[in-house]
């Protein structure tokens, strides 16, 4: 199967996490699209995802609330730009539900799910508006954080 990309990867602006995981694509999809499952893995510990709303359609709402051990909170609302079952999620926080501009936005992200002989080739890409935003996201721990979240997703999916 040919790798699918929602848009071209630009190494100056984008960050990528790509890994083959030993769970089938339909379980990766469930973990990403069922709020009660997403809340169990989405945020690397000790942070927690305490709320999640998913309206799984282009223009549909994607909201998560993450809470840190020191009482920090991050309420992030965006919308899905593309939804291809068991293959692609593309979402952004630059637009809210029904494509209404939010007046800001940190990133657009894609998750591609491709079947392999051993499970799933999982590719997550964070697209940023400029190099400063990319650098800031990398310094916030993109690779460690998104990798830890993926580890949590895999552990959850293996128990489904």
C-alpha cells in the first residue's frame, strides 16, 4: 500500500511521529474515535484527558480537555477537516465546529493508519504556520509526548 498524506510534509514547519505498532488498524481507529477510549490514552501521564467530544465528520467538533498534576488545564476545541474510516483523521484548532474560525490556532494534525503484516503503520504529523511554532512544539516535547501517548494507545488497544 502506498503511504497516504493529507498534505506535503515540510521539515522546516512540520513534526512527524511514524512507527509500526502491533495492533490492527481498526483498533487504532477505535482508540482515536471513541471518546471514552481516547480519554484513556491521549495525554501522556501524569497529565490526564478529562473530557472529550468527537463529532466524526468533516466540520465536526473535536474537543479535548487535558489536566496536569499541578492543576494546569488545557481546553482545546477544533474540527475535523477530513475523516476516512480506519485510514485518516485530519483536524485543526484554527477552525471550530462547522469550519468557524477560532481566531487562533496552534496546529493542524493528521493521523494516517495503514495496515501492515505486523499491525499498523501509524503516522502522525503536526503542521505549523511557521518555524517558530514548530520549534516551540518540538521544545514542548512533541516526540516524547506523542510517542508516550502512542505507547498508551497501543497498550489500550491490545486490551480491547
